[in-house]
C-alpha cells in the first residue's frame, strides 16, 4: 500500500494485520514519518532499503521470505523423517 499522508492510513483495517513493513525514503522527515507509523501500529517494522529501487527491494524481500519458508519446511520434514 502506498500513501502520501499518514492521516490516510486505514488504521482499523491495518491493526488486524500481524506483520506490516513500513518503508520510507532515507531522510530525516521520512524517519519521523516512519516512527509515527510505528507508534500508530506497533506490530509494524521499519525497513530501510538496500536495493537500487523499491521494486527490487520488494522482489528481494519476497525471495528472502520464500527461502526462510523453504528452510523451515525442510527442518519440519527432517524432524518427521526421524
């Protein structure tokens, strides 16, 4: 979800979401906005980007989640085969 103002966040809907990644730019005003979102939604995490753009960052993050899931699945399979 992309927003241009914190006031436009659908807080009631988002408070039911267990994991929220908050991503802003790399300047002081963005840091302040990210902190405000964290105050409003404590289940959120602030994410600084490492990739050359946000699209690549999201692709990389999705890949990381899939790898973690595969690793967990292999561990469960190993435990069951014992």
